[in-house]
């Protein structure tokens, strides 16, 4: 399956007057698309989008060397980054369900207190 031009994960950020924030917008959209793929259990698609995200992050780093953000864009960047982190956490929960089991076990053990022998 290839990335299509109308696919947010295949978007080409940086065009227009607010190029740097567009990089963040594109990464956030790809993150949402990746979460949707994870919710559907389409792990090959998740991997494909993750690879594209690495490319977009590299482009973001390059653009950040020469472009800046306005105060309103900085606020938007923070919101986008929070959304990306939230998506990432949800993807990880789906990708690694054993972590949830471990958390439940540790929580139960913690609440039970110390055992005596």
C-alpha cells in the first residue's frame, strides 16, 4: 500500500507563509492517522506512517534552523505536540497490551501491601 497524495501521512509540509507550523500540523495529522490504523489493527500501515513521520520530523528539524514561529504558532505547536503525545500513548497501549496487564498487576501488588513470610 502506498501513501496517496490526499493522505495526511504523505503530506508535504512547508508550503505557504507559515511553513514551520505546517510541519507540526502534518505530523499531528499523520499521528491521528497512525492511531486510526492502530485502532483497526493495521500494524503494517502504522509502521508505514511511522516511517513517514521520521522523514517529516527530519524536515521539521531542517526547517526550524531557518524559520521561526509567531507567538500564536508557538501556542498552536504546544497543542499539537500534546495531541501527538496523546496519540502515541494510545498507540502504545494497543501495540503493547501486556503493559496494561503489568500495570494492573503492579497496582494490585502495591495496594495489597507487603507480604509476610
